[in-house]
C-alpha cells in the first residue's frame, strides 16, 4: 500500500504547488487525519454502532416537508420534460453465452428474444473478433434483441452542451443478468436520441458492466468498462465462475477496460477499443471468483485552464477475499481519441486496509485538484456501519493524500438481497460526491450525499466542506416527504457552472396507481403477481412505499435549498416488472433496477437519466427503459 501522506489541496487563492503556510497546513491535516483514524479504528474494533438513535441529519430538512399532492404536481409546475430514450431504436447483438429461460408472463418477462432483423441501430450484430477463441457452444448462435436497460450514467460534451451521451446496461436476458454496455446519443439537448447501440470491443466476455463515462477536453467520450466471464449451471441457472473452464479462454476472466467514442463520430460502430494494437485494458486477471476488480469510475480534467488538462483518472477496487482494495491509474487524452499509456495501477490511501474500501467517485476541481470519495465498510458490506472519506491529489494523480473523514457510523440498507420493504430489488451505491465550480471563501466546495437507514427507512443526507475537506457542515436531509415511512435512495450529485448543486434520487412517497385507472394499466401492474416481500394481495394497486419516481433537490453553493423536491418522472412505475436477476433466474426475491443513475448539468439545464417500466406508448412489454429528464436550473 502507498504510504499515507498528508497535504493540503490548493484553493482558489494560489496556484497548485505553491507552499503558502505549508508547515501549519501539514500539521493541521496530520492532526485531523490521525484523529479520524483513531475514531474510526475505535469504532471498528469495539465501539457499538448507534442502534437507538437516528443518523446525523435525519429529520433536519431546511426547506421543510411538502405534501404528496404538492410533490406530484411539481413535475408540471417546474417545466420538467421526459423522453423515453432507449425505445427510439431497436438494438441487437450476439451474446457470448446464451440463456433462454423466461420467467414470463409474470412481471412481463419475455426471456431472450431473437433479433430476426429487427435492429435499426446499424451496429455490428456479430459474431465479433473477441469471440473467435470461444469454446464449443459459444457464442450464441444468432443475434438477440436488447430488451431491458438498467443502471445509467449521463455526460455532456464540454465542446457542445447540446451533445449528450448516456450509457446503461444493455440486457439480452433480464432473467440471466446477461448484458453488455450500451449507449444513447443526442445532439439536440436530449430531445431525440437517434444513435444508440451496444458499446463494441468486449463482446467476447459474458457480461460487461457498470456504465460510467467522461468527455475529454477535445469532445472525445471515454467509457470505462468492466468485462467479465461466467457460465450458467444447468440445474438452476445460477452463475458459475470456473477458472480454466470459461466460455472464452482467449480473453481474461475479468478486466478493467476502455472504449472511446471519438469526437465527430456519427454511427453506432465508431468506437476506439484498442491501444497499441491490443484491447485497451488497464487491468486484467485470470484469478478465480473472489479475486476480481469491480466498481470502476472515471473522471477527466477537461478544463483548459487546469495544469493537468486532459488527464484521465481511472479508478476501481479489487475484491481479493480480504477486503476490497482501491486502485487508480492515469493517462493523457489526445485530440484524436487515443491516449498515452496507462500508468501502473497503484493503491489509494485508506483508513484501514483490512476493511472493504470502495465507491470511488473521482471529480476534478477547476484548480486541477482531483478528489475522490472512498467508502469504508466492515468486512461484510451488509454490516453496520459505513465511514465516508475523501482522498485528493494536487499533482495530477502522481501522489495522493488522505483520507479525510466526511462522516462515520452511517447505517445503510441490508446488502446483498432486497434492502427495502415490499419489493425485491437490492440497494445500490449509497453515496455520491461532487466538487463545486465556483469558489466559496477561497476554496472550491466539496459536497457529499449518502443514504441513511437508521430509521428503518432510507433517507438522503447531504453535507459540504468549504475548507478543502478539513471540516464538514452539519448534515441535512435532502428528501422532504411528509411521511417518514418511505424509502428514498440512490442519490447522485451534480454541480452547475454557476455553483448550483443538485441531488437527484429514487423516491417512493407516491402510492402505486389505483385499480381500474388508466395509470395502473400503463404502469403494467396487472402482471405484478409474484412478490415474496409483499404481504398484501397482488397486484399492488394503491400500495404505499412500493412504486417508484425520481426526484431532484436544488441548492445554492452554500447548501441553501431552492424550493422543495421536484418530481422528475411524469408517471409512477413498478420496479418489480422485468427486474434483472443478479442471482438466479428462479430467485424472485433478489432483483435489480441499477446501482445508480445519471445527473449532469450544462448551461441552464439539468439532465437526469433513470429507469422506468411505464408504457408511454413506446414500451408495451414494460421493459426497463432509460428516461431522460430535463429541467431548468433555478
């Protein structure tokens, strides 16, 4: 592990690298770091978790609560628009591993669907170069239709604010959790999404996953990808990760890799997926299950005034059976969509290397200082409690400082397995992090939001630092639902150029549509008839804390709230429909809507992209689709 170093990031008052008051700054941060380490170690090795009291910030809602009717009406009152992006084209590809089980017609499942010439995207239907070394029986004999689109990210081109790219899991089989990554692209500020398809280059692995991307300063778009191999057990359809018996011995078991969509690309096939003539892989392993990378993230410094302009920061964690270890690597983006060689992966500093350290979410300040969250979990993620910290680098990722503690003893929903009442989908990434773009008191603000499950229901909590992470404001609750017995989850934070902060999240305060209504029909509730986590009769008409919306809250840079939570979804949707199965096809007690969803700001517009199974007229099978919401930034 790299030595735990100390230092102070530059604020706006002086250039990176200047040594103003350095002895005092180093002494202060050393003291804070040592205090934080001592507190967290005491918690980890003997102190009891907070059991009877609520987490910090719970119930502290500076804007006050609002009624459900007010929240429901806020979509129209705030000029929100919704576009079903992933229903605008039909995509097909050839999966490496077939999986033909269907759980339908319950929950509208259909299983794998043959393409039969339905593709409209112009993408390569396969087979692919990375599948040429596959064992007998692989890849799938013919292309299949992409049905579901779960988990998402959205990014805006710094050279053209109307050019937006979203990425998501591109499912061939929800029942088998069989997917690659796909993208959808707009040149008119999100009104239409004419180019989309699967992201090529890594089809020779069973899945590739975790959509996350970033634009460089030239307008090239980078997607950081996690391809991995598995097959299915014949007896129950569960996944098997057998070293030496993979479907495709010509590729690694698992990798962290990159695909680049060059500036000016106009077709679904235009991606750069090699570096020096080989797949663009930062890290690869052929170790067995339990020795694998995961939770990758990427940031690129696209500020021309930064001393580290076009530096790419790639991060991931490696689960090695003894806790997860956070790694980083960097490269320099070049104008033609290529990049320099990746640096040797190195460890980020952590509080305790024996614990799980994950949820790396890097962001770059206008000064060029790069920050990332690092969450520390106990040996098992489902145990109490989480400590949120940040690391930072002032020299373009050559050396790292930290960790600085944001908050500790935070309870999150149980994981793995369903984390919420009434439904079966699991919890996702429970923290979000961002860096402000305007100076406040000579520093670029840091913002962190996280889930808190201390009441038995999930709430979103927010805090800020205006002194480079040395101290954090008293936490506040983001969600303003009047009924506290409601789950709000998967926050994502973005900062606008004028300093406005937004936190969006999934929201369950509105009941499912009532029986006999047009909304209930369009929501597809009639086939939601098998749910082991729901004690009432099904379908879930009028059920509370069950169906889902998306919401957003805006703040000034100092975290003064701007109005109340705003509804981002025109229609409430049912998360049980076509929910992918991370475990086995037959396990209806463990499904998925994604670990996170997108939030980005461009000019005066905020973009969100999230899941919905609602049929707006383009989704008759109630698949998980990606909806893009736009709202004027107040």
